[in-house]
C-alpha cells in the first residue's frame, strides 16, 4: 500500500505541464502505480479546463488576422535535419519483478556505478532536457546514505525496498519531497536492498568530506 504522495503543488504543476523535466519524470513514475494520484491529476485538469471556459474572452488586435495570413504566405524555411536516432543502450538489471517506470522510456540509463560500500548509482539522461539531474540510487541491505542536506528540491520515488530517514519509513511506491530544510540520512532496512528514482535541483550537500568530494565528482 502506498502511504506517501506528492503534495498538491506538485500535482497541480504536473497537471498544468509546468513542472520541470526532472521532477516531472519522478512524479510520472509515482502516478504509474498510484491510482489515487492519477485521480488527483485528472481532477486538477478538469478544474483547469472549467476555469478556462469561464474566463472572459479577450479581443484580438485589429491586425491579428492580417499577421497570421502574412505568416502563412511567408517563404518556408528549411528545417534542420533531425538528429540520427540511436538505439537505447542496455539498461542495468533490476531485481526480479521490478519494472522500469514508463516515465523513463525515452531516457538513457547508465550502468550501475559504485558510490560507496554496498551502494551504487546510475545516471538518467533526458534527451529533451540535458540539464536535468536525475539518477537511480541502489543502497544495499542495512546500508545508509551519508547525512546530507539539499541545495534545492529533491524528489524521490521508491521503486523497490524500504528506507527510513528519521522522518518516517518509505516503502515501494512511496514518494518523498525534501528541500534545504531537511537534514537526513536514509537508512535501508535489514531485509532487502532499496532502489529509488531521484531528481535533485541544486545538488546534495553531504556532511562528510569524502562524501562531498565524491558527490562533486559524479555530479550529485
């Protein structure tokens, strides 16, 4: 059962299409397994449509039609050739029964790379937004991520396993949002590893020197 969901502000921004690419991917991954939040998005879009219907019409400028016709009659410009389509690289393995979120279907996912004892990470590249900082964290049984704060918003969707960071336990399907006010250390339980999809804005600010150095090298 999913106990933790995105806040209303995130749901509204997702429904309106104004959420940045990285956060939108993580929220989208949550929606795939959460009927409750899919209904929230549907309701938000319905309300937005109703509000548009009730808005007073705004008169067009006098020359609006002439300008549109001029654009139509203007000489066509040659569009640049599309970039060649390359086959997606093989994705790193996940535990049996765990499916890749459809929200990542157009993204590129790197192999698992070591992050520390019992911890690995994988970079998620979004071709339509190269600046998005999205990655997967895979933390082993009984292991913990070093204590850290955030330079901005961090959104996390649990794909497998559980962790507890002192604010509560997060299990499969749960969603977490942290910001610069949160200082925590996610600890994975003793029964299975934990895999999370995460979007970070502003970077992770680890307390320890070694963790800070490693994070700056790999771009976390």
